[in-house]
C-alpha cells in the first residue's frame, strides 16, 4: 500500500538502510523477515534497500535485522555481523588511502569467484565509487 511505503520512506529518511550505504535512488521496500517465511508487511518489518543491495541480500543470503535501538545490522550467512567501511571525509583520496593501507595484502591472498587474481584497484573502485562521487 502507498501509505505504508510512504511511512517506510519517511522513517528511513529516503535512504538505503544497508550498513554503510547512502543511496537515495532506486530504493526497494525490503521485508526484514521474508514474506515467504511468514514475515508481516508492516512498518516494523520493512526497510529501504537500494536495488544493488536488495539483490545482494537475496543472492548472498545476508539478513538485515533492526536492533532495539532501531539501527539496522547486516548478518552474514555464517552469523557474523557485517561491519561497514568507515565513512570517507570529503577531501580525502579514499582509493589512494585504502590502496596504501592494504598494499601489504598479496594479490593471491583473496580467492576471487572466477579463481583469478584480486585486482585491488578495481575492487576499491567498485566499493568506493558512490563515496567518490559524493566527496
């Protein structure tokens, strides 16, 4: 219903609630407890997720939960809590800074989905592209 969707947008300030994301466009209303699993379609069980994170939640089995303080946390399939990247201060050069901080990580230290080598520069670009645009 439109009123419920408007209430979710108002409560979530029109922003993706995935930890660390600040997208304000292409937002989807996401059930914290899936509708197919008996989750209610009410304000307490709904939150906003950008299209990218909404797909990621369903494809990777990540679960969002609202804490008693009303913040959203993301739980990985193994139960660990996802820790978002720290905020980037305007004026910083996040890609250069993170590349310097992680330069000691060997390219073969991380297994990629296709078995290839990790390209740190490309990975950082993808992770930070939205932040760079804002900075």
